């Protein structure tokens, strides 16, 4: 009898212990799973913090650039307009804006009303007599900044195509056409402050 009483007491105790052990195993597994989730969340948080710091740095740089641009535009509004037009027209025609701005520096020194002895006009020194029919040039608009740059970039693009992308040859053609042989121009452009 004693054995059965002992078993009677022992069996529920073992069962309770098994249930408790199983519950503890569940808790341990859940804790391990939760720890893995917590580690993954911590790693994501650290990555997000790095990205946020990078974005903060970018915002600070952007604010500085905006401020510089604002001051620059107030001091040199016409030059700022030329730079804007050069950028947009260069992108429109697939031409390097640094090349175009360098050409303008050499051609006219950024003077929209420049006129050469050879009959070239405006910022990019458009030769009206040569291009008037091919580009349907409106002579009354040659000194307009956007119009003149548009014409000049189109002419440059034409010469880049003729020269099969050879910038030096295209510059030579832009300045000389097919008639003259002035080698200095292309070197002035490529040694410009802006190129």
C-alpha cells in the first residue's frame, strides 16, 4: 500500500514537474525568439540611425548650397541666369554644360551683347550669316540669353556629331567652320576656368 500511496503522490508530482518543465521550455524558446527579434530590431535601428545621420548631413549641405545660390543670384543675377540656361540647354541637347560655359567665357566673356568683327553675335557668338537659314534664326533675338545659348548648343551638338564625339575637333569646327585653321580656340576653351 505504501508503494501505491507513494506512486499516487509521485505521479501527479512528476506530471506537474513535466508540465512546469514544458512551460519553462516554452518560455525559454519564446525568450530566445524574442531575443533574436530584439537583436534584429536593434540592427535595423542602428542602420536607420546611420541613414538618418547621412540624411542630416545631406540636408545641411543642401541648405549651404541653397544659401550660396541665393547670395550668388543676388550679387550676379545675369550670370546666374546664364548658368541656369546653360545647364538646362546642355541637358536638353546632351552636351557637357562645363564645355558650354567655357565656350561662352572664351567667345564673349559672358557679355550677352557682344559682337565680333566677323559678324558673330551674343554670348555664344552665333554667326548669323552662316546659320540664318539652317537654324531659321530670328536676328532680332540674337542677344536674348536663352535664345543665343540654345542656338550655340545646337550648333555645338551638330559639330559634335560631325566630329563623332571628338570634342577638340568639334570646338575647332565651332570656331573655324570648315574654312579656317585657328588652333588656339579649342585650347582656350579646354583650359578655361570652368572646364
